C-alpha cells in the first residue's frame, strides 16, 4: 500500500471512528437508543470527508511551499544522515548554539550527544534533533516532535541538510 493511501486510511480511522462513536454516545445519552445505520453513516461520511479534505490540504501545501506534487517520499517523516567530520561533538554543539538559523533551537549536550527541539510555529509543530558521534562518523537525525504527525512538509529533511552544511563548512 502506498503512503498516500495509508495516510487516507489513518485519517479515515482517526477522524471517522472517533467522530462516529462520539456522536453515537451523545445520541444514546439523548434518546436512550442505539442506531447502527446512523453510526455507520456518521463514521463513513465524516471519516471519508476528513480524509479527503486533509490529503487535499497536504497537496495544496506541498504545491505552495515547494512547487511540486505530493508523492510517497513526502511521508517519510524521520530523516537521518551519516557524515565524516573532523569536528568534535562539542564543537558542533557550539557551532549550532551560535549560528543564526539554529540558535533558537532548544539544544542540550548530554552523554556525548546533542539532543534538542526546534521551535513550534504556526506551520510546524517542531522537530526533535539528535546528533551523535559514532567512532569515525557523525549521525544526524530529525523527526517530528508529535508522534501522530502524518506529513511534515519536508522540514525534517531541511533540518538535516542545514546541520550537514554547517558541519561541513
């Protein structure tokens, strides 16, 4: 199953089931009866509508931000990269704390790793950044801070590219 269909299914189940069951509970509290046909209709109609409208919103957002269409690769939320660097993890931490683009990130240096979060904005819920020093390489990983994120608009890939560019300078 491709990722776009999987996103449709996840949204359908999340919105349709929760809304349908919630409305059924309210109907049962008001009427004292359970209507199976009405419940199924609410689940299918609302779930289908929310799934369709959410995916269309994602497509519109992708066209607006990057000028291209939504495809399966856009649903790969976690991005990581390995690179060789002569810089120590402490030097990388200092570089990120002083750089204009990354100085507002909440970064911590602990256990020979850099762990942090980007800022939450109107468009993004923030990302978790992990940079660790392996034997002769540096591992950079960026993933959504919110585990229920289905689509991230490429922000995690941009974070990894930015950090890589800063380290390689």
